[in-house]
């Protein structure tokens, strides 16, 4: 049935729309449509969960339903990448108002499938219910393929800090959208759909990464977790960062003197940052700093960064 509302489609009709003709991915024994999904793994299994709420993590005036589906999958799978796991699959809990157009859910599901294909993960099932506002919860499962997980607690003095992926693009896009504009398109699209470096987490683990984290709340905030868990000082060098022209354009347009803030404190790009022994950085990663013995803190060019460190979900803004 085309069109209509979620309430008219009904719970089971909605589920059928989402899981129809789902492909089976590697390691999946039993997929969507039963009481449980079943998968096999080579070693330890990694699991993480991520929740997005309408008007907090996305706005329907900014993002299409397909964008929301892609973003939900990307944000969750990035956490698997951060421990060095290979994605197996995910389950989604979707709560939506009964008055929501059924086409919204169809487009959302199309986005989920699109990003699952990019990430190499399968949609294994989930749950649906009615709620006053749309809420998406994605739980992902990954295979560590016999390796130990890379944690936040392994950074050592003498290690270098390296980055894979882009930073500050989504935050520049959010700044533009907050002012009612839709350009530059590159940063607006980055806010709508992040681009995690899929596969880079496992590659970093194989290369001997000593610590790793997904940059979701801002580089300073997330590396702060690594510094505290590892009991080290992390020194970042701003000369190692590339500030793209769209970020400079946005900073100039909104009267922000230094676009570096987008890179240091902006979240939602889901890049990976990791620490490696000197000489052990894998191809495609960019060194942005180093690790020293000392107080657990992140310094920028030898000094404390003045201002917000990143995103704080409970304060409602950058903390």
C-alpha cells in the first residue's frame, strides 16, 4: 500500500515494509522475521547501541528520512570500528507517531539498507512501537576476528596520535543550517550523512593501534576520554590539520574568526583517531600529535584550548 500513515499501515505491515527481501550477509545464520536473529563469529563479539531522537539528533526540515536512516547506521557502526571489529549486523528499534506518513518509514528503511551495504553490515531485525516523537535505536554487532579489542586505555608515552576520516565538516554544516542556509552543499551534506572510514578500525587494530576512539562528540572531548583512560597527556599540533575551503567559507560567513574550532570541537563526522607506536601508523592515516607522560589532558600546540571541548548531550549543547 503506497502512501497512508503508519497507523493505517499497522505494526506488522510496517515491519513487512522494512524487512521485505533483506539480503543475508556473511556470518548471519537466521535473519529478520523470526523471534531472534542468529549469527556466527570467529572470536569475541563486540556490541554497541546508539539512539537518535527527532529534533535533537536530526530535524526533518534539514534531513530527509533516507538521510536519517543512513546517519543512524553510520553512527552506530563507527563504534564497532573504534574497537577494531568487523560489522556483522544490526537491529533497529523504531518508535514513531501513528500519524507519521508511511512513506517516511519506507524512505528511512531505504537509507538504512543503503548504509548497511556501505558498511558491510546486515539488517537482522528489530522492533517497532508508537511514540509521540520519532526515536531510532540501533544496536550493532561486530566480530573481532580473534583479536583483542582496541580500547581507550592503551595510549603510551612516545606514541603518535593519528586520524582517519574528516573532522569539522558536519559542525560547519550544522552552523550553516542553524542560520537557515543550505550551502556550501559539501558541509550541509556532511551534517546530514556522516562518512565513517569503514574498514579503517580493523586495519588499525592489525597495525597495532594501542588506543582508538570514534570522534562523535568532538576531537578534544573524545581524545579527552583516551587521555583519562590511559593516564597520559595528548599533544595536538594544529599545523597537521587541513582546513578545507568550505569550512573557511562558513567561518567567514558567520563571523567566526578561526575555523579550527570546527575541527577541534565539532562532532558527528565519525572519524577515527588512534595512537600507534612511532613508525607503526598504517597507510592513509594522518599524524596529528603525540602522547606524553603527565596529567590526563589534551593540549593544543602546548596549551589548553579555551572554549567548548565538544558536544554534551545532557547540557543541550557544546560543553
